């Protein structure tokens, strides 16, 4: 399942829908817009199955948030390019399947993907 944070603007969510990417969004289909990032969202992700959570909140980019049940993907790019980054990430050969994404905390920047992975406390990098 793909979940978008409340901080991903409506226009970008609509672009994903038009591109046939199925997702649920915090504050729309799941929970409340006021959910506290470190409590309610993480509690939800711990109970969901193989979820990829996209956010623009850099506070999620921490090794200690790695969990085998989900992937956290932080988008560090212009707000109006969010949908494109999500699409590109989901199609990337290294992250194309849920199995390849789960257990990782990933930061998507215009030129590089940086991530932490369970059992590997050193950051990994990939130019895309």
C-alpha cells in the first residue's frame, strides 16, 4: 500500500491518481491531518502491511525509524515535482517492489537517492 502524508499538496496527489498510482492520504482516507508524525503515523505504519509512506517532512529521515514492515520516503525536491519523484522512485529497479523498499528510510533528491536500511547503519547513495 502507498500512503501520502498530509503535506503532499492536492494537485500532486491528483497527478498520481491520473497516472493510476493507487494510494491513501493522511487526513483524507486515513486518520486526521493533525496526526503527530512520530506517534500516530508511525503507529499506523507499524500495524499496516508493507506500506510505502511518502512525506516532505525531513524529520522522518533517521536510521532509528527503519522497520521491516514499511518504507519511509522523504521527498527533498520542489513541491510541484512531488508526483514525478514518487513515480520515478516506484519505477526504479532498486525500489520497484514492496520487498525491495521495506526496511528502508529513503531521501529522494533531484540527483541522488540516499537511504538507511535495517542492519546497515551506514547511509547508502545512488545517483539517478
